[in-house]
C-alpha cells in the first residue's frame, strides 16, 4: 500500500538557482531531523555530476542550443549546459536577462555598446523563430529539471521517489519587476517543475537565499558566536547578470535567526558578464576588423577563448606577490601580426594587470555605489528608530561573482573606510544561493517582514478637481450629470519603503455602477512606481502597469446592493451600486502577487473570487 509521505513529514526541499551564467541545484530532506532548527548548511547537498562533463562542478552553464531535429517529432533537438559544443550555431546564453529586459535602467546599471552585445550575447539580440524569452528559459529549465529528478530517483526506491513530495524553491533577483518574476515562474511551470501531485513551486529572492545560507554557515562554524542581535547586515548577491543588495536587521539569534529587511533593496545589471563585455570592447579597440571578422563561435560565451578568460577572471586577485602580471588567452586571429598584445606564433592574446583591472572597474564602481546607497539608507532608517540601538556591523558577499578575491579585497577596503565594518562570506559563495534556497523551505531562518521596493496602487475614476486635473481627463456620467470624474487617477495603497509582513494585504474599497442586462465585469489595474514621489496619474512618468484584475460579479445576488432609478440612453432603468473590496496579497506564498474580491452581505464578508493577477498587459 502506498502511503503519501506527507503523512510522516518527509519532504525534499530543492533550491533551484537559475542564474544568468550558471545554474545549480541543492537539496535537503526534512527527515534529517524533525526539528528544522538543527538542520544546517552542512546537511545540504548539491548536484555536481552534470551530463557530458568529465569533472565534478557545483553548477552547469546556463546555455541552450537548438541543433538538428528529432526524426519522430520533427522538433529541434535541445542541448543545454555542458552538452553544447562550440560548433552549434543556434546557441543562446544569458537568456535569463531577457525576462526583465523591458524595465527602465536603474541608476547603477551598466550599458554595453551595440557591437559587443551582438558578438557576445547572441541570445540577447535575437531568439529562435517562434520562441519567446519564457519559451527559451523553459526549454533550458526543463533539461535541468529532468536531470535533477533522475538524479534524485537514483538514490531512492521507485516507491519512495514517487511518494516523496518536493518543494522547489526557485531563485529570482530581488529587484526584478513583478511581471519578470511571474514570467520566471511560468517558464518553470511549463518546464514541469512542481507538476507532480504534492510538489510545490515557490519563488525566493536571491539575496534572501544568500542571507539564509550565510547565517546557517555561521551557526555551523561558530555556534557559540553568532552574528549579534540588533546588528544590521548588508547582503550583496553578486551574480553574472545582476548585483542585488539588501540590508537585514537581526531581531533574534537564540533558537534560530529572526530578521527583517531594514530598507528597500537596490541592485543593478552590472554582474560579471559586463567584465566579459569589457574584454570584447578592448579586443575590438586593439585588433579592430581582424577581431570583428572572427566567427562568432570562436568568441561567444561557450567558446574556448571565453572559457579560458572565465578561468583567469576567477583567479584574478589570487596571484602571489612578485608573480608575472601577464594574462594569456588562446585565440587564432588570421592575418594578425605579433604585437605587444598578440603572439602570432603561439596564437595568444596578451594583456596585463592594468587591463584586467579596467575590465573589472565598471562593475566595481556600480557595486560600491550601491553599497554607499544601502549604508546611507540604513543609517537614516536606524536614526529614525526611537531607541537607535541598532547598528550596521557586517557586509556579506555571496554569489559566483562574490567569490572573486579581487572583489572581496576591494569591498573589504570599503568596509574599513566606512566605520570598520566586518566582511563575511560563506565557505562556498557560488553555492550559497542554491543552498539557502533549499534551507528556506525548512524555515531555519525566519524573515518576518520585507521592505516594499515600489509604490503600489490602483488606477480609477475619481472626482474631477478643476484646479489640478487637465480637461483631457474629464469624464461625464449620463446618470449623474452634475458629478464629473477624472480618468486615470492613482490611489496609492502602499508606499516604497513600507514594512510588509508575511502575506500582507493591501485593500481598496470600490464601487461599480451596474446596469442589468450588461455582464457585471470590471477590470481593475494595479500599478507600481519606483519614483521617490507618488505620482497623480497612471500615465505619469515612472508609473508602470503591473497587471490587470478581472472582477466578475455575475454570480453575486443583486439584492444585497443599493438600487437607484436612472435614465440611461434615453430610457429609465434600475441601476445598482455594487460595493466591493479588492485585496492584493503582496507576499503570496508562491512569490507572486495574488488578489481576492469580497463584498458584504448582512455585515458578513463574502468571497467573490480569488486568483492571480494577469500580467499580459504589463509594461
């Protein structure tokens, strides 16, 4: 007899770190210890024996190629990770960034020239025919997911595997738009993740996964000397595409760490891939057309040339004193003579320490600027506290880019120059995100509240103000001729920086004028803004449409609402005023926004509907 493993509290928690350049999977079982507070990062394992890779690796490259066709289905053959070869022309890298490609750049974002993007990021400038960014990401995630499930199944009996539910904790950048997070979840769902009976799919921000890993690492290594209570920690998740920073306040550290976000997180598209772009810009400057005329497969992210640069990039800063500061990369450049930057006999591109530092510098400038901003915002928030007993004491670096010794040394100097802050990192920064995501499912660290990153509100028709509102927004009502409305007025419900408790709800009390015979459906739009000040209209600069909520009242009895006789299109009719409340759940368990609609019936709240927001029209 099959017994569902939920009954004996056995569940796997799988951290799925879908990164711009690399993707990793970590997992832990709840059966290790019934008391989740005793489970530490040392109990978390991760996949390291990837297909078509001779050595072990904690992560697999986030690459995909469509090469040839399946004779049975006629569909393109999909290759992912290490299964790609440089000869595959339809190869795509960094496709994750396409999910959030239409958002206005932040103050700290880096940009790349058009030529560099075209050469280095083929997946950013074009997509396979008929495929969207969600499709391409889904195809990649499907390959990783199916391999992970096969690996887990190898270590269990068939019966145990089929009856052990899995919670998939998929990571997303903290600064991504709500639509981008939803698109990531949609890509995962389409890939089959969380589709088995009893399985669940959750989204967790990368910095939150990183802080969980860091605090668990501290417990495992220094159980008697945890990070002190009432201290604040600036967490930096440095990845391939994005760098995200959030400051956390340690509320308690007794049985387990309890914390909250102190100020809204900040981030930028300034990760390690921009160092690759800087190399390509330098190559174009030094070698000109001889470099530009090279086949793309010789210099794209999966090429031998770029894989060798990746190795030099990771090692930068670890050289011993007095060692030669010359970097050599193998690349055949036809018709290129020997120069100080090229050995035509050995086919080696050569550059020095100054050039490597210059490749890093734009990303470093962005990182330090975000650190300055987070520290200033945190100190301001602490000064506003009545007790003022808190203090920023630590900086933590996580993510693959965070493991760079060169970056660590520069941030350590920044810490020294800003009050002697202490720099911490996990034993394996590159694995921190996926391990923290797996532990998040076990609630080993509790994040009580988060700081809202944007203003959120609804667009609706409000009373027209002749002193403030332009005539272009004036709306007349036939049945209330003396009451003029203003189109597209914003009703902001929650402000940027507000503290959001778990599953906090923002509400808006609204009215719908309903004429019998017409389907009682209302479409409400949710907007957000990253601007400092809350704007008055939904088309103001900096105001973005998050998504739409379709409200259907066709099943609601009309006798619970007020009725009025009014003239509509020349005829007298009964008009109903449907009063209702929209509730948007900000921290929904699945990591995306949800909403519900309720009405009153004899002083009792009645649920009309509960569903997810439609992001299809989001901009």
